């Protein structure tokens, strides 16, 4: 689903509610029929991953960023999975690259791969291309479309770009 609206209309706030970075004052969200407040926030955020508008990567190598989520759960992300994730987002061979050397589009794709490393059931995308040039925007959109299709991944995308919402969303909410 793509959600489109002007700046300040509450799109990002809505995403923050969906993974409990903010708490609703009324109503609830159901995941597999369960009130999401019955799920510990950390567990919920693994199941409902958020890719922020500005990729907040940790200093160091790309591989360190991918390992972070699974490490938080006491798991090790094996090299084969990391290689596959980076290939899926169009960054094959970037494992040892320092994140400080990445372009905006590359950093956004690493943020997406880092979210996918947690094997989420749902991915929330908060204007993932708003800070990118047209070429990088097209690359990130292609990656998102491929992942949604190949993984049958439930995705909620917020954007101020109605054309992008139409390109990526099976359904569009204004």
C-alpha cells in the first residue's frame, strides 16, 4: 500500500504508530488477529521493520550494519545471507565498504537490507527516495518493486510523490 499526501499530513506519524515508535491514543492495530500492544515493542519492530527517510547507518562497514538486528536477538547473520541481501538491493560486493563512502542511494539500499536482515513480515518505508537524485530514486524504486514481488512482502510506503505511489502501490491511500 502506498500512502500519499503533502508534507505535514501525518504520513510518517502513521508509520511510527504502526511499529509503536509512537503509541496510539485510541484504536489498535492487529497483526495476525492479535492486538499489537500484546507484542513486546522490540519483537514488534523485528516483525514490522521501518526504513527511515534518512538512512541512519551505524559507523563502520556495511556488513556491521546488516549484522546488527540479528545480533540484538543473539543470532549470527551468516555470510551467505548477507551476500544474498546485498545482491537483492543491488550492492553485491559491498560487505566491507565503509558506510561513510556510500552515496545517498547506496546508503538507502543498505538501510533496506539491514531491515530485511531481520526477516520482517511487514516493511514500512518512510519516503525512501525523497533525498535522492532521479537516477538513485529509480534504482531504489526498482529494488523495492523487485523485493515486494519476489518475497511477496507486505509493504507500506509513504510518499509525497503521487506518481511514485502509483508506480509502487497496489493500492493507494490519499
